[in-house]
C-alpha cells in the first residue's frame, strides 16, 4: 500500500536519489551526455535540503512511499513565468523506474492538485522536454499543450512544451474517473 504525505527535511536524501536516478533514466536518450552528467546526487541533495528547509507556504512537496521507502515525489507552487493564464505549476515530478506505470504518478498528480486547490489555485501548468514520452501521461489526464520555449540544461539548449489544465476541478474529476 502506498501513502502520500508532505515531505520533510529528512526526506532530502531520498528525494535527491530519486531525482537523479529518474532524471538520468528519463533523459538518457533526450540530452547530451555532458548535460546529463551535470546533475549529481550531491548537488540535488543540497538543493532539496534547501527547498525543504525554507519551503514557502504557497509551495508544496509531496512524497509517495511504501514500507517506509520513498519511491517518488512531486513539487510545485505558483506558476513561475507569469506568461500564461495559469496560477499553479508542477516544478518536478519523478518516480523510480520500477514504480512507474502502476498508477502512482496519477496518485501524486491528484494529491498535488488537491493541495493546489486547497491553497486557492484554479489552474495547473507543467513543463516537459518536447521529446519526452511522459507527455502521454499528462495527455491521458486531458492536459493541453499551451506553449513552447527553449531551455538551457548544462551546455545544451532544448525545446520544452508547457502542458496545462485550465480548471483543476476538471483535472480532479478526470483523476477520480481513472482507476488509480
């Protein structure tokens, strides 16, 4: 049985491990090797310790775990660019490879959407690399592509697509209809 809870400072090491291993397996075929190797456990651990130490009220990080082992996480808050008519954003969402395609990503998306809704947010945005096959995950829950831009990762420049849900209520209804 998997449980979702708000992340705490002591989760930083587990989140960093998931972030690095999932990031590398997800982007292995999408990014240049030197850009993939820029993400290390040490810098991700420091990043997550900082995020979890000073987590702002309007931001949220959730973990999903089984038998005290964290297997995934989602983090986000207010939409950062202010260029879109969306008020909240998923900044990161990752699951360990062996726990993907088991409905856990949908559970994280639902829990995160509920948190954003409770904070008064009405819409949700997420950015993914254009060639990332995970776009099908968001499309399954009726996300629409709403924009594109270039992003720099390491030394490389890559194309990203923003997917959005104009109405968190409709997203939550869709998630409830799906067997998660």
